[in-house]
C-alpha cells in the first residue's frame, strides 16, 4: 500500500535535489564549479560538458581556473562560457589556462539573487504540493475502487501530509542557508 507514498517521496526528493542544483548555480561572489554544469563546448563536433575536456579548479574563493587537457580547445571553451551568459567574463592567460573571476556582487545584486532564490524555492514548494495532490488523488481512486478502506485512506493521507510538511521545511531550510550565504559580506 505504501507504493503511492514511496512514489510521492521520490518525486519530492527529486524536487529538493533540483533546488540544490539551482541554488548552486546562483553565485554570490564565490567561485562554484557547478555554475559550469550546463555549459558545453564543441569538441570534435560534439557538445561536451567542460568538465569532460578540462580540469576545473578553485584556486581562490573568487576564481575558477579551467585547464583544458588539449590546449587547442581553450578558445572554444572561452567562447562557450561567453555564449552561456553566466555573468562572468573568462580571462585566458595565453598558456591555455582560463580564469573566471567572480567579483563580489553589489548590495543590489545580492538582493536580486535572494529574490531569484525565493522564486526558485516557491517553485519547488509547488512541485512538492503537486506530488502530494497526485498521491492524494491516487489514494482517493483506490478507496473509490474498493481496494482500500476509508480509514486506510485517511491514515495514508495523514502520512502524506507529514511527508509534505517535512519536504517543505527542507526547502525553507535550504532557502534560509542560501539567503545567509548570499547576504554575507
């Protein structure tokens, strides 16, 4: 019987994982290699993630260094980063190492980042509630079809609500941590 709850829990966890990934891509003046996760470079005609054609290092808190394994693709990596419009201008040192400096954002930009993160968190809450709704509908259908009793349905719905509350609290906690990180000077 717990199959519906298990499916809801899996979907809710996926929403939390997606939230963490989104938050990692919202920089607050700190170098985070996750910002390059969606950037691909044309490597022998194939769109390839930068992490598969170069070493990505963080030598300082506000700099990412990208060292291509083949020096010949440094320019292609630079162009891919510019095209991805991630808000950072790459610097090529001429020796094949590309540096991405992350300047400390202004107070206004920090508030903008927090606002974006709040929107992402709200979308995640909506996704979690949608998982709850879908599971609740399945439980109602099972009860209507006579596969479970009304008391079992109510018991499962109570567990479902507890699960939903737990995941929404995780979203709130992650948002609070991200806000503190962004607003920290």
